[in-house]
């Protein structure tokens, strides 16, 4: 990514298919880095409805360049975990950055957008799940204050999805 002017904005309906394709690229990069064969992953076509729903519900934001090229995404909403109170916690459901842009600060901008969303909702607590074999994401979230809360569920290759939590001040 050569354009350093990145802005965060709500995703638009016509971007759902492109977001599904970007999500597929990011998932392929981190799952294959963790040892999962690419042919075991779902395709963009299979996850398009997921993105259409998220965009329509206002849960998706994008990181875009000054030329309006989407280089990352954020999805957040009520937590899906039964033991988490959705009135006091928001789930960071997705952060994804175009793999050739990893390490350029886009993920941190998206994380800041999630924190702003928490504050706008009058909340201080976030929750997410991260595949433990995704070392890059684990390090990213740790740098931003996320810590394991002890909950986990089985994931691919015998590596769990670990639940992380963060508390940010208002």
C-alpha cells in the first residue's frame, strides 16, 4: 500500500461482495500461515451473505485510501457468547487488512475505530475470539491490551479459538 491517507467509514451495500473477497484473502493468509490447507477454507461466494447482512445491519466499517480503495474492514456487534452480557460488552467480530498491507498501521486504525464505537455506545469492554495458531493476530491484540479470559473452543488442526477481552477507559 503506497497511499498513507487511510480513512475509516461505514461500509456501503455495494461493497459487500468485495468485503467477502477481502475477508477470504485475509483468512487464507492467516489460516495457511497456521498450517491449514487453503482448500479447507470457505470461499468468498460462501460468505457473501454474511457480509451483506453485516453491512445492512450497520456492523461493518472499512479502511479506505484517498482513492476510495478498500484495504481493510472492521465488523462489530453484540457478542454471540451466552455468558457475556450484550448490554455491557461489544464483540469485535472481524478486523481484516489486505495481506500486502500488514504492518502498515491499518489494523491499528481499525482497532481505534472499534474503541470509538465502544465509547459511542457508552461501553468500556470488548470481547473477541482468535485462533491460537494465528500468532500475528495474537501479538496484535496483546499490543492493544487484549488478554485471554480463560474461555476457548475447538478450532482447526487441534488449535483452539481463544477468547480475549479488553477494557478501555471512556
